[in-house]
């Protein structure tokens, strides 16, 4: 399964999904991380460039471009919850601490 998690430079979960600066796209199979690829997205800057709909479209494009099937995050806003539901992308909330461990824990619970 391909998951996406916002990540801080120290490898922990960034609590700011919509304003995260880095995202990790993670391929998990059999309870193990097969690949981990970090992307600089600078959403902390880009979040307020235009409307919220424009930002949600930016997020959706990233998720589609990377074949993401699940988002692991601490919190996302109501609009993003609806968008992920429409996109049929699983959402796992309340993630914190080590980002790799958070992804594995979230996906093993589903």
C-alpha cells in the first residue's frame, strides 16, 4: 500500500498536514517499509496562495501523481476529510512521534 505522511526534518510526524513542508511517500508491504521517498512541497508557504479550493486541488494532484492510497496524519481539516473520502483515500488520524512507526501502526490497524 502506498501511504503519505507529513514529516519533519527529525523524522517525526509533522502535525500540519495542509501546511507541511515535507511529505514522505511510503510503500508498505507485509508490515514492512519497502520504500520511503521524501518530497519538499512547501505547503506552509503555498497554503495561502489563492483559495482553499486551489490548495486542495494542489494536494489532490500530489496524491494522485504518487498513487497514494492512504494518508497518515495528526489532523486534517473537514474539507480535506471530505476530499479524501471522495478520492477513496483512507485517512488515519492522530499520528505522532516517529513517522515510519506511525505509518506502520496506522496501516497494521486497518
